[in-house]
C-alpha cells in the first residue's frame, strides 16, 4: 500500500534519490534566500519597518539550504544538478508569479504594490511548504538522521506563514485589500499547477532511480492529478484566506544563534 511515509522512506533509504531530494530542496531554499535578501534591500521608504523581517525570512531560507547540504555531507554526498523541470521557484517566475529576478537585480526601489505581490506569493508558497513540513514532522520528527532538520525547518515555515498573514492584513487595512485578494487568487491558481508539474517531474526522476514498476509510477501520477483536480476545484481557497495568526510578529525578534541551525 502506498503512503507518504513509505514513499519518503524509500527516497531516504537510497543515496541517489536522497541526493536528488536534498539538492532540489537546497536549491529552492537558496533561491528564496537570495530573493528575500534583495527585496529587503529594495523596500520602499514607506515600508522600511518591514525590511528586517524580510531579511530574517531570507536568512532562514539560506539556513535551510545549508541544512539540506549538511544532510548530504553527512552521507558523504555532494549536491547534484537540479533538473529544470523540478525547479519550483523558477517555474513560478515563468508564470509571472512573484517578483522577477531581473527586477530584483536592479537597484530600483520597490513599490508598495510590489510588496503586495511579494507577500501574496510568499503566503501561497509558505502554505505549501508548511503543509509539506508538517507531513514530514508527523512521520520523521524523531528520525535519527533527518529529525532535527525537519523540526527546525517546520518551525521556521510556521513563522513565515504567520508573518505573511499578519503583514497582508496590515496592508489590507491600509487600502490594498482588492489588490491583495486578486493577487492571492492568481498566485494560488498558478502555484497548484506548478506544484502538480513539479511533483510529476520529481516522481518520474525518483521512479527511474528507485526502479519503480510502471503500474506503481502510474498510480503515483494518478494520485498527483487527483490532488490537483481537488485543488483546482476548491482546495486553492485555503491558500488565499487571511486570518490574524496566534504567533504575532513571528519574524520581528533577533535571528536564532547559528548553533541552532545545524541538522
């Protein structure tokens, strides 16, 4: 019987599949770190109080990238090239979601509208990241190899999601409500499509590495398409709802000590 736990146990148990998994994760986190760092540097004067929180978000993403690289190093492995069809961050950008890299590479300050785009993109993608980490937390929090990494990253993702809710609600109260709702919906609908495509690509690569028989690969692909159909029909709505989080000012404090990040 297929289950998320069994599937990840197979990936974890094979060096090549584990290498691909960690390489994809590390690459995505590193891209997120760079993006947040650039956004923090370009925040408009009217929103300068947000800059330290965005920088903290970026520092967390960089930390996660180092954690995944450290997990590889513990096995004596090195990162492998990330197949372009599995590059979640860049595929979202190609669909016009979030702030484009060429925009962030310039020294031109962002606008408040740009910050809405950034926060809406983050709210949607952090929803996905949080759900994935909670799944791993449920099954692998006590795992001797990856347990600590899962706990650290899951805690950070909860902080990131709380922060995006709070800041979007603040901007909505300042008059950006309609733009926020419109942008959130566009981000969510694009994200669920990209998530489906990336999931199919990752499972195809894993299937080749692990030698899955065709019926099993087909069953996994069917499951991914079923999840997409549900998300396209109604599940996307969970990604656009906003509520004030219990964890307020989640990224407002000092960054944790470096020792706390080690996997």
